[in-house]
C-alpha cells in the first residue's frame, strides 16, 4: 500500500489557489505566495489544489508540500518532511511524517536552505512514485 498522500483532483493551475492568494494579500500572504511559486517551479509535473483550505503542491497527484498563512506566521510544510535531509535544521514538528518551516516578517530564514528543502521534497516524492 502506498504511503503517499494522493490528490486525484490536482490540476496544473487551480483557480481556487488564485482566490486564496487574493484573500491572503497581506504581508503573510505575500510570504506564502513567494514560497508556493517556488514549489510550482520545481518541474513540469507539478500540480496543485486547495487541501484543507491551503495551497498544496503535488508531483502528479502525490502531495509534496504546502503553504498556509496563520494569524502571525506562515508554514511551508512537507508531507514527508520527517524523511528528508534537513542539514540546516529548519524543519519543525513531531508528527510521524509531516514537518514545516515557520516563517514571518520578524523571522529570518536561510533562503537557499529553504529552497533546497522544497527541491528535496519534490525529488523525494518523484523517487517514491517511480518506486511504486
């Protein structure tokens, strides 16, 4: 049985995400949008949808990452984050699989390290899909 989180309704560009971004047009929304664009740019096979009310990026139909804006921070999350390398120790969380990076206007982030985490999550899911 696959341990990947599958979203068969994912599409190349989900209009609901455009609406979400418009509704989150403040400073935190801009942070979320920036990092979701990085996820979108990972490859031609990236699809997306709103899952549990937040933008979610998939390789095909397999979720690899998401963004969500809260009252005081943004999460850049990874569905298999507990299983990917994090040499800069950006990931937070204690779940069995998921991890996230907490961002905000008052929080500095190592941009290169976060970009690498997103890329790693993308390539990890691609590898898992190929192994199925």
